[in-house]
């Protein structure tokens, strides 16, 4: 069990599967919710929201891989799932709802 808490320790497969599923589910909710909320408040079309969601998942995957497999000094070599932040949801929903007529795709 002490090997589990080392930097390069191996996690037993019966523990790795639930941990991995937990990370994936948490990433989906945390990554997709802010974009959906902002898109709906901004009166975006469903196709535009879907496009934003797809791009967010793609970039989150790249950022997660960089965290797992560092490039030079960038990355932590830890099982960190990267994604969109809820930090700006309030201000972006306001901006999107107020200035939605300015946005022309």
C-alpha cells in the first residue's frame, strides 16, 4: 500500500478504475456546465454551444496530458484533470445576456 503514495507508484487496477471514472465524471460536469450556462444566457444556438463544448473538451484533454506528461518545466506529473473554470460564469452570463446582439458568428 505504501507504493501507492509515491510519485511513480503503481495503483492496483481495482483501485485505478474507480479513481479514473471519478476523474472523468468530475471533469465532464466541471468542464461542460460553465460553457452551457454562459451559452444559454447569451442566447447562442445549440450548434454554437456544441462547438464550444467540443473545443473545451479537446483543449482540456491536451492540458490534462501536459499535466500527466510534462514538457520541459510545464506539467506536474500528477493525475490532474484540467478544464474550464467556474470563476467567470457570473460576469460572462451578464455580458452575454446584455451584449448578445453584438456577437455575429
